[in-house]
C-alpha cells in the first residue's frame, strides 16, 4: 500500500497517524489514533471535501483527540481515533468509484490490526459500513438486522435530551423555551422528544424543507441560525455545525444555558472560559453527544440495549459532576473528569 508522506503536523501527542493515497481510488485517506486503551481506539470515518490533503489529515487528528475525551467522559474502555476520506474536488463519490475508495479504506483499517475500529460519521452511510466490513472486521455500527446498533442518531438525541434536563436542573422542561438549531438526524429527533416533554420550541435549519417538522410540532420557526442562537430563551441546543460559540457571539447570548449535539461548538478552547465568566452554563459537547458512541461501541461486547440505556442515562450524572466543579469552566471540568476516567469500564 502506497504511503504518502504529508506534512500533517503530527506531534508526539498521537500514537499513530497513517496517511495513504488509495491504490484503487487515488483518494487521500487518513487514520489518526490519539490514544489506545487495551490496544483499541474507536471513532467514525468522515467523508468530506478538503482544500488540501494536509487539511484532511489535520481534521482526522483533531477529531481523534476529541474522541479520546468523549470515550473517557462516557466511561468507555476505549481510546480515541478518527478517519477521513478526502472526497474528489466535485464532492461526488458514487458507484464503483465509491466501492474502490471503501475497499482502500477497509485495507487501511485492517492494516492497523484492530488498534483503530471505524464507524459512521458525516458523509458516510450505514451501507458504507457494510461495504467496509467486507475488507476488515474492525467496524462498529452494524445494521440492527445484523445485531448492531444501527443508526446512532436516535441514541445521540436521547443523550442530548438527558443532558438538557440535567442542565435545566430544578427548572422543569415543561414550559421551558428551548431553541433547536439544526433539525437533521439528531436535531429532528431531539425536537420531537422535547416537544413531547412539554418544551416551548423555537427551531431553525438552513434547509427550508425542515419547516414541515416545525409545523408538525407546533414550534416557532426562526429564519436564521444567528438569530436563533441569540434568542431570549431558557436553553439553546446547537445541533448543526460547530464553532458557533466565539468571541463575537458569546457576549451577545441571552439564554443562560447551551446544551446540544453539535461537535466542536467552541471556536477554540478559550471560549470555555469566556462562557464561564459570562455565567452561561455550557454542556460540553463531547459529554452531551456521547449517546451514539455509547451505542456503537457497545457492539464490541455484543450489543445490549439495556446496557446502552444505562450508560446513556449516566450522561446526566456525569454532567452534574461537571457542573459541581464550579471553580473552573465546564470545559476544563469535563476534561479533568475525562482524564480521571481514561480507561473506563469493560462493558
Ligand atoms: N449523528 C450522531 O449520532 C451524532 C453524534 C455526535 C455528534 N453529532 C453532531 O451533531 C450535529 C448534527 O448531526 P446530524 O447527524 O443530525 O447531522 P445532519 O446532517 O443530519 O443534520 C444537520 C442539520 O443541520 C442543518 N444545518 C447545517 N448548517 C446549518 C446552519 N448554519 N444553521 C441551521 N441549520 C444548519 C442541516 O440542514 C441539517 O438539517 C453535528 O455537529 C454532528 O457532528 C452527531
């Protein structure tokens, strides 16, 4: 397998970073292993268009690092890894071309001999996981019919609802004004759950077709995500893209709580301190959105729905522990807690 030397900026902070140019597809693909626990790391495979190959590698590294925190925070006996497949310039990867890329990627995962277990992430489908599993055993996130967890999104949404209830504390969800930004796989399911729980919803999505869900749930429709973020509400739940909390938006926030599914909500780690100073309670994303990882990782022990439910329920007590550490930002507290938990439990 051809290994391409790229300046990926790898530091000694990572156990391994492999970058190849797929021999069949010609596409750049990378696996970054931040930490292994018992020789194993897990994280999704992102299929995305990047300006340069080095950007793809940097993304894999950044995401692998946050997987270490996510797994540890959820008490899982797993390290963090992540993979990316850089899509062709036009973003189209279909038919035999896609199969060739997934074959290349399966071989790459297999060459790591189980130190990295792959799963679904942005741009990848459950069918892609089935295809990759033809070339390597080190895949999690199998269809339900095959005894797997299936789509992780409902588990993520369930965990985010628990995080929202923990963040509201004694304030009830019934009657609380909650803003959901992004009504995709997770945000749509979350909005349904919150509506059923009696929240007064305001929602937004760049895709106007999602307005149908707002109408169905009797939710207020907001035209753009910036307006939604800055609404006077009890809680904001970001469920679209990351980096929406920065030096410009945090001082303008009116809601006292931010708790949602989106990964990497902070533009950079320093924003955690800014939120703390402003008295905004932020549920660290890697704690709040761990439900999907918990479900998919459970396949490593033989998927057990009851065990998964117990672990997702524990997201609430983990957040309470984070919030009890009042002398630091919730980001720092969650990282400290994750560091204490690295190694986790077996099953
Ligand atoms: N799916 C999971 O299990 C899971 C697990 C952990 C974290 N996450 C994170 O949660 C977020 C949502 O994931 P998803 O699986 O629901 O993705 P998705 O692609 O299904 O949904 C995202 C939604 O956000 C909308 N959107 C995009 N940009 C927007 C903007 N600027 N303003 C408003 N809406 C916008 C999209 O139109 C889409 O409806 C992502 O950040 C993802 O990384 C997802």
